[in-house]
């Protein structure tokens, strides 16, 4: 199990942006695919307080439930680049 977990929805362009940055930085991460229905996204809601994706957690850095793809990409660049 990796320190970083990405909550995503397949086909989501914002999720793909985050996944691309994770791959570019050669980071290990786990992926949790959320259901299409926002009402069924209880797991990501528990982590981030909302049902949108992408969301990441990074246990090594104490990050719980960061959302917004631009913020996530900026965080990854600042922390791991």
C-alpha cells in the first residue's frame, strides 16, 4: 500500500491530469475508483468532505482529502519534484 491514494472517476479529465503528474514524478500511488453517482461516493466524502474528484491523500505528508486538480498538481510538484 502506497502513502498516496488517488480517488478518481474513469474518464474524468481532471483525474487524468493528476494521474499524469503522479506518473511523471514516478510516484507510487493507489487508486480508488468512485461510483458515478455523487450520492454513492461515501468513501471520498468521508476523506474530503465533498463528493467531487479528483481527491488525494498523502499519509507521509499528513495530507487528507486534498481536492481540485490544479491544487493537487501544484502540491505534487512542490513536494516531490
